[in-house]
């Protein structure tokens, strides 16, 4: 039930930001765009995804079922990728209902269809890749502890730091450190959201996901020993 509740809360809060709250409402914005959706969703993902992933490995060890899982004819990578893909599918299910917002803005535009579809597609791809990165962080956080609350807290902190922390840290330096800023997820997310799929951004997200999954593999291997 945790997944259904968190997805429901995500859609409810996102709907309020997009259509009800005047500060971010599309109806008060005056333009046929979904900028508020793709600007708000990453911060909601920081809490939605850790709530989904916090039980993935921590609950297994707490209930004593991880030992049963480890004795099956499965490699560590199969276990990790199974958990990762399961959580990633839930993230996809959370994003699919938001296509209704695109249809609504497409219909309400004046003239009808007055919306940058290419930018919207790029933003959805960027948001899905961002969700994949947060899932990898959540799986890693769930692997380092047996406590779900600790796993949730660590995942939220790491997700926020990876998304906004490095960019904020670079702005605090006496000079603009673009190299440090490029390591942050937000820089690459904004690049894809413009509607241009750069191979450097895709490589960054795939590398980011791979690094956290490899660290999860190292932790699981050490615990099994």
C-alpha cells in the first residue's frame, strides 16, 4: 500500500500546484506551458521515491528474508536490478497520469495545440532519467541500513544534495565553479528539458545510476561475507 499511497499523494500535490495554487497555477500563468510541472516534480520526487525504495532491501534484512533470497540461484546483480526495475516501474506509473495535464494544456491553448511538444517530450525524458537516478540513490540507502526511516532520510538528503546541493555549493564559492556545477543533476536535467537530447547528459545519468548500483553491489557483497 505504500506505493499506492505515495503515488496518490504525489499526483494530488502536483495537481494542486498546477491548477489550484495561484503562485504556480497554469491557468494564472497565461501561457500554454508545463514549466510548473517539470519545476515542481523533481522536489516531489525527492520524497516520493525514497518512500518507495526505503523498504526494498532494509525490510528484507529486518524481516530475515534476505538470507532466503540470497540462497536462491540469483546473483547480487540480479537481486539489485530486480529491486531497481521494480521501483522504476512504479515511478513510471506515477508519471503516466500526468499526461492528462499535457492533454489539458494542449486543448486549452489559444489556438488549440499551442504548446511546445518537443520541449515537453524532452522534459518527460529528463524527469524519467531523474527518477532513475533517485531510485538508484534510494536502493543504495536501503542497502546500508536495516531501518526504513534511516534509509528514507539518507535517500532524501542524498537526492537533494545531488540535485541542488552541488549547484548551491558552487554559487557559495568566491568564483563561479562551473566544473562543480556540472556534477549536479539539475544542470543536466535542465539541459534535457530544453528538448535537446545531448549524449553527454544521457551518459551522465547512466553513469550516475551505475555508480550507485555498483556501490549497492559492494555493500551487499560485504554483508553476505
